[in-house]
C-alpha cells in the first residue's frame, strides 16, 4: 500500500455540535409550533390548520366532481334551449341552487364537527383515581360509566379509553377519525368528515339543497326532451339528436341519485323534528324496545318547531381543540435526532494509489 493518508478525527469534535447543526436547531427552536401539527386524531389539516378533514377523504372529490359535471352539462346544453323556449329564470334558479349546494358541502367538510380535546396526563391520572375505588393501580371495576340526570331521566356517560375521559351526553368516539365528537351523528365519507354538533346544520342544508337541485335538473331535462319530441320526432330521435344526448346523461345520473338523496333528506328531517341523531336512532337509545318505562328522548322539547330551531338555528358553538393555538415553549422545541447532527466526514487522499 502506497501513499495512503487519512485525516484523523478529533474525538472532542464529537462532543460539540457543528455550526450547521446548531443553526438548524436554533431555527427549529425559534419557529413556534401550532397544536394542529401534533394533533393526535386521524385528521388532515390544510391552510395552517384552518381546514380540517378526515384522513380518509378520497370520496369528497368524487362528490364534488359529480355535482360540478352534472350541473356543467345542464348549463351548457339544457339552459340555452329552455331559455329560448321557456324562460330566462331557469339558469338563474339553477345557479343559485348550485352555489348553495357547493358552499354547504365545503362548510360541512372543512368545519370542525365538534371534536373534544383529549385529557392531559394530569387530568387522566385524576380520572383514574376516581375510577380506582380500591386504591390498587391494577383494579378496574367494569363497566366504566357514570350516571347523570337529564330532564328527570337517567343518562349513562361512558369512559373513553382513547381520550381518557368520560364522554359528555350524546358524544361518541369515531373509529375512523379517532376522536370523540359532540352530538355525534355519523361519519360521512361523501363529505370527508364526521357530522356532529358544529357542522350538522351545514350537512342538513347540503342534502336539502341537493335534493332541490337534483329534482330541478331532472324536471328540466324531461321538459327539454319533451319539447324536442313536439317537433314531430320520437323520444329516441330526440335523445340521439345532438346535443340532446348530453341531457340524457344527466337524466340517468339524476334518476339513480334522486331517490337516495330524497330518502336521506326525509330521514334527517325526521331526526331534526325529533331532536335525534343518526347514531341514537340506529342504536335505539331512546326506543321503548329497550324495556325501560321512561325510555323517551330526554333532549326533545316536545315541539317540532322548537326541535328544529334548537338543532339548526342555535348559536354556533366554539371549537374546543384550538388547532391554531401555539404549543407551550417546552413542548414546541423538538428533540434533535442523531441523523440531524452532521459529523466531520472522513477525508481520504491519494485513494487511487491504495493498491500497490
């Protein structure tokens, strides 16, 4: 071996961070971190935490695409014909409904549904002490429930093992989002979010306005095809005639979707009038089938109008997770991992002459 020289590493250099690593750490320490960056639930955040979505939100673009494409075909091929033969108000009504549907959908999808923050370690330890009545750290009396009285009716509060807290009334833990949601209704993949206390009114306005929009387009397409048949053509000829084949595509989409949308709207109208949630109705929480004497809904006001106003017209409750708030300073400084420390590299000289 000839002319093989290496630069020896000073061991003291390993105990001191290089200037580049120190600068990198100082930049991270100076940057305040927001709470959404360390949020424990299975959610995605956009626009610096202003927008929240479920992690499984792949169906939302499909929902939005179906609405936009169907309405685009309607405005491009039906409205010019109907304006010429009927009235100019048809595209105006369709445009108002379309804007209302899209805005309601986005408000439902991007709004915090009513997520409850998880208990801090001190709060969780305090709850554990309350549950552990035997004084032993291993004793866990089943089941972990509390009973409270609402309108002279006993309501059980269940303990959430994930959030380490007792769930408030009408709260349930969503397994997809991994969050406890106040007044949990259901998790809707079509809107890419849970539906709960803070966004139910937007969800209800979305399905109601979508029912009107679908019915309106369905009726206009039938009118379009009917007017074309009055010119001495058969229905098949009217459909095959360009651009009437595009309204036929709208007719098919509306026909297969209108029944489910109308059925869903009717079901949620019943829930709003009864002050119930989908979760409570499916589980039969206040059904007489459970055998209890006082099994009525303790949350109802015994008035359809009052129930509707309480569900849809009440003040918007604030978000409890404070996702755009800043973390405390001691939690905001991330630990520097070994991979982020730049060690002095080995420098070799005359490697080409190693083999002699």
